[in-house]
């Protein structure tokens, strides 16, 4: 009955129904220039992930140096262990800058008139595939970074040592490669729980604010359309059967999650409100089913222990594949306490929607209620 009412009231969205070939899409002549630029950046992505996954840190050396501050040999051992790691961290940071520029070039191509976002994604599938690969890389990078606290520990030790030597008027050779300004920028980057996702969010916001002649809806509609396309491909057996690898299904699901999170960061009211063009409530329900007893995919096996994917005994997945999507969303959605800079602040009167009503935190609402109650009682006692 509910679905019938939706049909009668025209509330069921018309999702774009076309197959986005994530496995074999090739650039046309019109796409080739941008495709070559993005491809030159993405060709380093796998080596970045491999290097990050192999990052072990210098925890024991740093601990020994801190516990024995007067032992010169231990101090030098810790410093010699940290310096090469800082150079690796600089490489990761510089790659994020390249990725930021690549995303802005892609958004410019996928949102420009006269085509709609749906037409862009259907006509320029090679660029859409590269957009998906950027999102896929971003989630994988941030997942590895969150599971490796040694990154921030190593960099904190490096900065403390540099500051101490600067006070003593000592100059170290590594400062020629990672100077104070670079160290400050890297520190802000690695302070984020999901630094690559933050980079993509900032790049998208910067793109919106810089291209004032481009309607804001072109950008957000591109993101919501990408989500819808992934959703349709995952829930349509005809489309799913065209994928030659099960890893592509996981790729498609991960891309869908990445687009939702990016949309939630960029859109002034987010992706989880009733007026959102992304129907998040139905995504988990329509995730592709996984056969009972099937082993956990490689992507799920790497999830942090603090966010279980509800596996059955022995690491097998239940017959329903929904936990995959649920866990990805739990791990990646922006914390509610994080401040959101509305797009309308960047564009003045050109906003996508009204701001959500102001809500005080629970403890402040409770305190306010107690104060009002006490005031009413006091006024009642005085007869006012």
C-alpha cells in the first residue's frame, strides 16, 4: 500500500538506468586529454597504498630514546629511524595535493554544460571510472591510516626534535627537504581521521566556490547521480552479471559509499535528511546478496576490529550482504560534532536548501530546562 501511494503521489525517483563499465571503459577523443592527466596521477596510487600498508613506524626506537634522554646513541638511533619515515609521509602528502588537482579537473569535465550529470556519466565513462578510482583509493588510504597510529607518533617525535634543535640553534639536513612550513601543512593533514577524504571534500568545496558561473546543483547532482548509478548496477542482476570479477562488486559498493560521504560533506544539509537526493535508507536494503558460507572478501577482512561486519563463526558472511555497506558507512561518515561550512556561505544567496533547525546539545537542553523550571518556581513563590 505504501509503494502504491508513492506511485500515485509520484514520490518514487527515476534512477538512471545504464551500465557504467568500471572494468573496460576506454576514453574517447574528447576525454583523452583529461583522462591522460588523471591517469598520470592514479598510476602511483597502488604504490602509495603498498608503501602505506608496509609502514611499521619507529615506535621501539622512539620509546627507548624518550626513556633514556641522556643516551646519545639511542637518540641518534631514533632520529635515524624517523627521518626516512618522514620522507615517506611527505610523499603521501604530496600525492594528496596531486589528487586534489586531479579531482577538480574531473569535476570540471563532468559538470560543465550543456549536458546533465546523467548524460556526462553515460557519455564519458572513462572519466567516470577515474572518478570512481579516486574515491576507491581515498577510502582504502584512510582505512590504512586510521589503523596505523605510528604515523602521527613518528611525525610528532620528528617535530619535537626539530623544535628542540631550533632552540639550540642547530640545523639538520632533513630540514632542507621537510622545512617548518611543510611540516606544519603535513601536521594538519595527518591530524585528520580521514585525511584523503578531507582533501577531496576541500577540493570539491573549492571547485564550487571558484566556479561561480556554474550552478551548484551541477556538482551535487553529479555526486547523487553517481550514487544512483552504482545502486542500480548493484541491485540489477542483468548489470551485475556483466562484471567479470567479484572484486568489481566490492569496488562498486565502496565507490557508492565514498560518493555518499563526499556528498554529505559538501551539501549544506547533508545526505541523511529527507530532502536529500540520495535515498540512504534503501541502500543497505538493496546491497547485493552474498551466498551463505561465503568467505569474507579481502576488503572486509581488513576492517578494524572495533567495527565488526557481523560475520558468522569462522569469518564467513551471512546470506545477506548488507553488513558490508553498513560497516563502510559506520566507519566513514563524518562525526556529528564536526562543523559544517554551508555552501551558501560561499555563494551568498545561491543555496541548495534551507539550513536545518538549530538544536542544542542534550546536556545544554537539560540545563536549560532545569533553569527555566527553577525560574518558574521562583516566580510562583513571589506571586509574580
